[in-house]
C-alpha cells in the first residue's frame, strides 16, 4: 500500500471537482444493475454488466467532461474485452478510477424507518487492496428521508461517514462523502432544507472530530429541492436554497462539491447546477456526480446490441457535455 501525503490527497480531490469536469457514477449494485438491464430487455449477467460499463468507459473523448468514474466491486475486478482491467483502462483514458465501498443500508433499530449504512467491518483491509489495484478515490452513501431523519439518525450516519473517510485517507484514497436526503415524496422546499441542514451539520461535526483532512475530501450532496411529487420550483430558487445550506455548514477548505442528481431528469439537474455555478461567493468548486441523469438514455439506446454501442456512447457524451457546461455556467 502507498500512503499519499495530505497534499497529494488534496490534489486528487481538486482534480475530481475542478475545471468543469465531473464524476460519472457507474457503481450500481449487481441487483440494481441487473434490474435496469432486464427492464431494457438485456439478460442480466456478469458479462452484460461488464459490456455496459465498458461502453461507458470507452466512449471516445469521455475524459473531456469526466474526471473520475465510480465502480462497484464487481466491475473494479473485471477486465475489458481487450484484457485491461477497468482501473488501468480508466487511468489510461485520463479518468481516475473510484470504488464504492459501503455495503448498503439497513433499518436503524427503533427509529421508524430511518436507515444506517453498513460496511465498516474489514474496511481498512479492503481499502488497502483497492489502493494496490489502482483506486484513486472511494464513495460511501448515507441515506436520509425527510420524514424519518432525526438528530440520532444524522449523528449515526455522520459517524460512519467520518470513520470511512478517515480510513480512506489513511490508505491514500480520497473519500467521496455522500449524505443524500432523498427527494422522493411530496415534501416542500423548506422540509428538504431542514433535513439537509441536519444531515450536513452532523456529518461535518463527525468529520472534524475524526481528524479528517477536509482539503482531501469531495462532498457529494443532494440539491435542496421539493419532493418529486410536489410542485416544482424554479431552478434559481433551488440554487439559492442549496447554497444557503452549504454556505452555513460546509467549511471553505473542502476541496470540492459534486452533486448527485437524485432522480431528477437530466435537464433539470443541469439547470440546478448551472444556476448554482453562477454564485460567485462560494468558496468551493461545484460540479456533478450524476448516475442515472447521464447514463439512462445511453442504456436504453444500447439495449444490449453491439450495433448500437457507438450511438449510445454519443448519447452519453452529450449528457456529460451538458452537465460539464452547467458546472462551468456555459449551458
């Protein structure tokens, strides 16, 4: 294992979030990815999952808009058709390889549906192995619901995120810290803002207490939006609410912020990011770490057909270009 100094971790975190490029989230679990393939008429298997992720990574010119790609354990250990491993192929294409290391969520006992993310057992050893195989960064997602978040649930997930982040930095890997307040439901903007404040306050308290170097992390939060089943508000209003929360709770030394799309349509997620990027007084760069918003249309276009690979890649590249333009406020 090679342990990177703090300056190197900060350099990687800045590389992931600056210059208008963003992070492609291609780390769906085997179960989730298999379900999405089957919905498109593609039989689910290790090979079809590999073929789909290879389609994404090998899109010509992807590195112009994508700085890093998050992979699940299965894909991280697979080879492309030409025999190169995914981490090696990513680096050769100018894209940093990352790895999802949490093992999913389970109910937080006694808290009415609140969730806790698991995966800390044995994490140090797994991170050491991932670092040896080329991982530049990792991701851990904590999940909060507007209706079930409590101070204890926020603290419990914040503590797990902080332990994960500290272990990542110990092993020379930049941690993506992802506290996601879900946008499912019909709650209003104020409820989302209150929940996001609670989550971020707990997370940064725990990160500081754990001694995590904030210059060597990437924050991956949700936009502050009404629920998907509620009346929409203008993107400028979302950007203002989101910035107000981040300004109050995210220290200036954080290397960068890469937003998740959270199930919002591609154009709308880009509109949120574009309006947020216009706010000059923010101390951190903002960019994207989208999954579905970038890849869903490409998956549908491909549909498992070799003859559609090039067309699907163009669909992917167009979405990545649009997101990168939004991060640079050139959309």
